[in-house]
């Protein structure tokens, strides 16, 4: 009889909502860093593709992502 292989258990012991909160938090930290980079960008690069990319990142609105509160699951929410 063939055995069914189970995927290895993750060593990550965070609750299911925690990785989401961590990822959103990391996005907000990165966005702030890119906003600072854009603010100190030399005038000679203001019309460059670097400035355009930084502006696109800074203009993203992550408030909806930050406001999402995932259920804990399995009747614990």
C-alpha cells in the first residue's frame, strides 16, 4: 500500500493572522523608507525612472490592508 506523504510541519508558530499583520507592517516600513529616498533624491534624478517608481510606491494606499482583521479561525474569533 502506498503511503501518502504529508507536507512537513512549518516551524513557524505564529497564529494564522500574524503573518498577514507582519507582511502589512513590512510593506508600511518599506513604503516609509522609499518615501524618504524620494524626498532626498537629487534634483537631477527627479524626472528619472527611479523617481517614477518611488512615487508609485509612495502613492500606494495600504490603509485597507492594515485595517483587515483576519479571524483566528476554528471558533476562536
